[in-house]
C-alpha cells in the first residue's frame, strides 16, 4: 500500500478526519490504479460514497473484466439508490467467473428491495447451488424468509449459518435466530439463543428481545434482569418500560410496576399503553384518584382506546359514579367508537340511578352479546326479579346453571321461582 495512503489512514484513525481526507485527495491523482481502488474503499468506509463512485466508475471502464471491482461498483450504486444501473452492471458478470456467486447475492438484495421476493429467492438458491457450504448465503436466505414472515424457513437457514459464523456482515446471527424463534412462538428455544446473543453482543435490541421473550415464556424474573440491564444501558429505549412493568406485575411487585410505567411515561409521554399500565397498577396499589387521572390522559391521546374506557367505566361503577359512566359512554360514542360492553355499563348505571326503563333497554341490548356470560346473566336476572319479572328472569337463571352447574345459589333461586309459579 502506498505510504501516503497509510499516512492518511493514520490521520483519520487519530481523529484528524479533515486532514486525512485532504491528504488522500491531494495524493489521489498520482496514485496507481491499484492504489486508487484502495482509496475508493477508504472513501466508502469513511462515508464519502460519491467520491468512491467517481473513482470506481473510471476504473470499471478501464478494467471491465475485473469482476471483483464490478461487484464493488454495484454495491456503491446500490448504496446511492441507483438500483437499475447496478443490476445492468452485475448482469455483465459471466456464470463461469469466480465473482458470479457474489453478483447473485447482490442481485438478490436488489430484487428484495424492490419487493420481488421470488426472484430474490431464485438468485440466492442459485448461489447456494454453486457454494453449498457458504454461511453468508444461508444467512441471506434467512433474512429473506424473515422479511416475508416465513419464520420456520428463516429459522432453518439461520441455524445453518450460525453453525459456521456467529456474526455475518456485522449482524449477530444468534440474535436473528432467537428473534425468528420468538416471532414464531417458540419462546423456550428462543431464550437459549438470546442468551448466546447477549454474550456475543449485549446491545439494546438484543436485550429487549431477550426480556420480551422471557416474559412471553413465563419467566418474569429473567425479563426483569434483561430489561433492567437495557434500561441502565439506554434509558431512552421507550419500548422497554411496558414489558418491564408487566414483568413486575407478574411477580406481584405492583409498586415497582407502577413506578416503572410512570418512568416510561416520562420517556414517552404519548404512549397510551403506558398510561393504562400505570392506571392499572395505581388501582392495585389503592390509588384510585391517580388511576382516573392516568386513564383520562390515555383517552386524551386516543378517545377510542377501548381498554382504557372499560377500565375507567369499571372504576366509576365501583365508586357508584353512575353519571360519569353515562357521560363517558356518550363522549366516546361522539368519536364514532362503540363497544357491546357499553350497553352493560349503561344498564348498570341507569339501574343505579333508578331509571328502570332505560336500564331495561340497555340490558336487552347487552343481552345480544352476553348470552354466555354468567356475570351479566346474573346481574340482568336480579334486575328483572327486582322489577317483579320472575318469568323473564327464569330462563336467564337456567342458562347460568347450564353454564355453571355447581352454582347452588342460582339453583335455589330457580326452585323458589318455580315453586311460587306453581301456586299462581
């Protein structure tokens, strides 16, 4: 390598980037072609892609048969979104050339970028036939299948690749395999590979995947360990807070779950799910007033957030704040949102306010969706009994014992009603 190029490299590595680039630019015109190719590679590595292209374009014209140079030129063109030109250049490489498999990999990337997955797969399988033991091709096939959502096929390819290399193209293959397994629901096996992945490189996405998968697999302690490590590494990683709060909740550590969700809100104030998580933990730690505030914040972000609406309605019902139930349902419906359970909540509210006609109408509406719900049927039956409508309540009670044969209380109620009816 030219000594002046070595001096330029030393300057850049020492942090004197401008001086290094100037040195390289000054000597470039006098360089031999082989050294010009080295300079182009350096420009590419240092992010000066346009300058690299200018050099390699000239060299490609001089040496069209240098297929390694052709592949590098195509890579640079792909980097600058010149896909069609890159494809034309790659197609000039003959099948008998040693660089042909690499050209197939580059073409596969191009076709994948264009959404032509079948063509991309054909190119990769052709490269695989030429180089059956090459892990880079197995990895590329795994990436393609993962992109398509074919996780089982992706797992198979990543397992082949990882037998040879733990890192390919700067990517942690353990992590890719673990993610593929986790996404396909194979949580237990995924954890084994995540453990290897974090040993190889404990970077944020890997730690998150490990923690998230551990929670899904039913290991909240492991999830807490990994997600806490992630929080220490990168507290701005907003996605970690909800699964971490959920993990604490699974362990019965409601105070920690509450504080974690609130911490997450400070990082991401527009995350409605964190407000809901914090609200639920506020309820479990006897903070109903804070829960209401948090739920209202969630609904301010998304008025149609049904789970938050249900939670707030349940809280109002527990407090017998019947007016607020009616107001909230009306407000949410203004935004075009509706839900079958709204009728049940309204029925309970109107009954609590002794507006029995309205309550009966809402119970009838709710019954269309809750004919198999024992709690609803019991509440509706009690309402009808209080209204003196025993004959209407009877089939509801019978449905309850059909669903729950061991319910002695309801059996007794049925017996009394039928006994009374026999004297009418």
